[in-house]
């Protein structure tokens, strides 16, 4: 059974239950009101008749026939008959319940003789001085079956002799009223039920339309279209919140698939580049080994050259493997060593090493002078890896700028971060290259030739180590020429 059908049936069931309870309560209240009204009529008539009968001289029980002009009959016809709308009767019985006389207006119930104890008046009290009691009776047909409607009976005592006065009226008006109420309620209930069913079906169909849209979107996503989204609804509704949550989830799934595809593409490119980078030194070593096998060992000059080339290419291949292993460890999120590192001392050592490597280049250090009382710039990190970051940045300047290009290494504090800047006055970075410069195996077009021997992993290691320390690295061109690489690390 569909959700739509269950919702409509639930609404209709609740409606039927509510209408049944309301109809039952209304009918019960109306029945009680009509019964109380009939009781009041019988009480009023019975008491006035009892008063007049009790005031008669003996024999007070000799009543004239119906229609005779006397006080009792006039009272009865005025109070009880209601111009024939309420068929009624009254009856006098002896103290032991035997009929003395009956006055009938229309019809009378079939009351046995003597009168059963159930119809006898009760003992008189201050609240009930004439001992009135109420009961119900039926009119019997000639075939012995009961007539419908029945009778409402009131019995009371008359005078001091214990005689019983029985006053009765048919409940036909009450029964007809209740029947009309039941018929009207049934018809109106059926009409309301049909109307509510149609309205509920329309409302439920409209309310569940977003769920159908969600199902359709899910089918399209299942077929491979990850760009599909659920149409937005009002955020204040349950469907709106569900749509927003699903769209957020679908966005995350799409990004995850895109990242996986990009990662796979990057991995394929990484493997291809690594294979290419390793192929060259391996081919070189293999070639020189082949020369050695063909007789170069007998020529000392050629042998020395071959051994130098084999050693150089093996060293280059070892550096490449070390860099690849370092990047792999950083990608796996392996924890680095953590200890206080003074970036001023670290930068001073890196500048000194760079000057030794390139003596003709001006490389200047701009950092706080702790000897003069300036506050040192200290971070928690791995000193060896941070030293590698500075070394790679300075090596990048040395390899990709003219020999006479000056460089500056700055160490400072900025808004709760430690900042290391390596600036040069070289040609700068083309915009298309600047966006990819931290990618693995990326080299500028000028560096594609093997003058510098780089594999394009130096700046990738800078980015990976910086991120492992919770920092960021950026590259930008200077307004007056050259480029600046900026590393931000959280202070201790």
C-alpha cells in the first residue's frame, strides 16, 4: 500500500471516528434533553391532575369519559394532549395496583394488572412528595407484537388512600426527532466523508509531489548524472529540510567523485612522471655499464668518465626516490617531529648554505635580532623538514633566476603567524605557471631542459611540509619585478 493511500485512509479513519464520537455525543445530549423535557411535561401534568383528584369528594375516582366537561378532563386535555400531537392517557389504580379507571386520549400502553412493582410509586420524600417514579412501556398489537414507538410512564400517589395515578405519553416525537437527526447526520457525514476524501487525496498528492521529484532525481543520479539536484522547497517544511539535506549530500558526493577522479588522474600523471624521471638515470647507468662491458675498462680515461656518470645518475635517482618517499609519507599523514624551532636561526643557516652554493649571488637575511632584545620567531615543528623548506625555496631562486639576481629571506610575525618570505628580483612567474607551480613534477618551460637537473618536486615538498605543519604557502609576483614565496606557520 502506497504512502498516499495510507495517509488518505488515516485521515478518513480519523474523520469517521471523530464524526462518530461527535454524533454519539450530540445524539446522547439531545436524547437526554428530550427525555428531561418529557419528564417535565409528565411531572407537570401528573401533579396538577393529582392535586385536582385529591381535592374531589368521595368517590373521587369516578371520572367521566374522554371528552366530558369536568376540571380533570380540561386539565388533561390542555396539558397533556397538546391538540392531539402527543397521544396520552392517564389511569387510576388502587393501592394494590388494580385498575380503577382509564382515560385514553388516542391510545394507551399495555400495562398488566395488577401493576408490576417496577411501575409503582416510590416512598414520598421532601424532594419527591408524591413519590413519582418513571418507567417505559410498549403498546401491544393484536398479534402480540410490540408497537413502536413506546411509552414514557410516570406513576405517583394520590391522596392518603395510597391510590396510584399513572400518566403516560408516547415517545414517538422523540423517536422521530432522533431518527431525523440520525438520517441527517448520516447523509451529511457521507457527503463530508466523500468531500474530505477527495480533498485529502488532492492535498496528499500535492504534498507528496516533492517526494516523487526526489525519487526521479535519485533514479537519474543512479544512472550516473551526479549534477542533478532536488528542486528546492520552503525550508520551513519537512520536505524543504529534506531537500536541502539531500542537495547538500549530493553536492558532497559529487565533490567526492570529482576529487577521486582528480586524484586518480593525478596519480596516473604522478606515476607517468615518476617513471619518466627514473627512466632517464636508469638508461644512463645502463648505457655506461654497456660501454664498460664493451671494453672501456681498458681505457682509464673513459673508465673514469663512465664511473662519474654512473655515480652522478645514481645520486640523482636516489634523491628522486627520497623525495618521492617523503611525499608519500606526508600524503599518509604520518606525524612529524615536534619541537620548538627558532626560524631566525633556521633561516640564517639556510642563507649561509645558499651563499656557499652560489658565491656570486647576493642573498640577504631580514629577521629579528635576538641579540638586540627582539622577540624570536619560534614555531613547533620538525627542524629538518622546515630546513628543507627554506633550502628548496632558495634552490628554486638559484636555479631559475639569473646569477646576478639578488634575493632576500625575511622572517617576521604577522597576526599570530610566523611568516617566512623568500623574494628575488628575477623575471617573475607567468600567471599560468604560478597556478601550477606547487604541483608535483611541474616545471616551467625554461626548466624542461636538464640544465638544473630538477624533477619538479622541490616546491611540491615545500607545500606538503608546510601543510603538515598546519600552514600555507603562496607565490606571487612583486610589483617592482621578481617573485615572492610566502610561508605562514602558526606560532607556538
